[in-house]
C-alpha cells in the first residue's frame, strides 16, 4: 500500500497531479505549499459538496495532511474534489482515479 502525494503549489493553486491515480487500499495525502490554509473535500456524483468529508483537518501553509485511504469500494471510478475553504475558486479542484492495477507514477 503506497502513499500517494497530492500537492498544491503557490504559483498555480491547482491540486497536482490531477488526476491522482491510486488503488483501493492505497493512502493519499495532501501537501500545502501555499500561503493559505486548504481543505480537500469530495464532490458527489452531481458535482455538489458531499455531506461527509474524508476526515481531514484544515491543512495549514507548508504542512501535509494525515494519510487518507483511497475513498470508495470499487475500481474504475473517478472521484472529484475541491477546496472546501475556497469554493469560489475554479482552480482549486482535483480528481482521483481509482485503478484496478498499480499506477506507474
């Protein structure tokens, strides 16, 4: 079970890589390399904020989140998310692709 990093960088304020490819059982963590606090939050199948998050706490500047297991229970799905603290930003969105075979990156 590898840990896969997702980073938000100061210049772009994009979550990268997007898509982040991972398998069920892998862990994800977000690293915040910006001057702002961020909170990745899942979107539901209608593109609306999910009623439940991933149990993450706000990620202060220059810190990383705790590892979170890849969400869901099936492969071949795409999970979209955004920064709950900056919902108006069209840039602060990301995608997780849940694979059935190990990713190469």
